[in-house]
C-alpha cells in the first residue's frame, strides 16, 4: 500500500505553485489584486464584513476550473463517483498531510505559534453525516490526534462574497486555544473567514487558514490571466510554500 508521502508526491503534476506575498500578490490569500492594491477585491470585501478575519491564509496549490485538482476537490465529497470516492479522499488528505508535515513549522513561525487543535470549516449548507474532509483527516495520525470539530452552522448567512460573524458557532469553549483551520477550497474566502471569525470571537487564536486549493479565474481579466500564466510556468514542488 502506498504511503501518504508517495500519494502526495504523485500529484505534483496537478498542482500549481502559490506565490509569496509581494507586488501583484494578495497579502492575505496570495491571489491577484488590482494594480496598486495589497489585497484582492474578494479579501477586501469579505474582511470588511467580519469582526476578526484571519490574516494568514496558506493555500497549498492554485487551480482553475475545470482542472484535475478541481475535479478531485469537488468530487471527493460529491458522491457522484462512489467507486472512486475513497481514492479521491485519500488523495486529498495526502496532499494536506504531506504539506503540513513539511511546512508546519513555517506556518507556526509566521502565525501565532504551534497550534493546539486542528479543525475544519463546516459546509455552509446542512449535510447528512460527517463531512468527507473530517473523515479523511481523522485517518491521518499527524492530523487526527489534534483534530476536533469545533464549529457548526450558525444563524448567519454565508455564501459567495457573503461573510458573517454568525455564519458558524463554536461547539464548545475555545478560549485560549490556538487553532489551525483547514478548508479544502478557497474561492472568495467568505466561508473560511466566517469560520475563523467565529473561532476568534469565541476566544481562540486562529494560527492560519490552510486551504488545499485556491481558485483562480484566468478569464476574469488580463491581469489575472498573466498572474496564472506566470504561476503555471513555475514548477510545483512541496519543497517550498507560499510563506517562504
């Protein structure tokens, strides 16, 4: 049976390098801001709706729709391909586990120190049973030993570019806890940042949001298209992350 490392490394070809913060790179999500802006429009809009958004977002890979990574991140939880769902889930969590094993120290140093707890962003809509990401995380020792489901759906509405402090509610006291927040996909950040704000308002310190995939739409404008082309030209490697 293949190891987590072997499965993760076999997927290098479907991943796209995430740039470090700098000129032409969003200081929050590492996406593409407009000329003269430090943050992209999505991060600006979302953070303005929340009391305590997280400023440290660490995507593992960029991806466009459609793409192989998009297919994987969409269908490991969709149920559309039941014969392949187990394989998809293993591939998703292997990317996450290998990345954190390689770059966890870097994230801790740039964030608020080593995390006490790992948790994930719940679905923004009611779901029957445990989220496939949670199931997968629990199976990996590195993540599962510290994992707790700290959030549930709240009363606020969360959606595309629509964030809310009340979108999620903590399931227990998180005061004084340092939390690593995991999400599979980061598009506008409304869902993940709503979750981060709920944790912070509950007294936790969100060390970082780690997202497996950061969605990029190259057809949005010429600037984003150029950003995407530059990053696709940089070979993806687990040897570095966007914080380095």
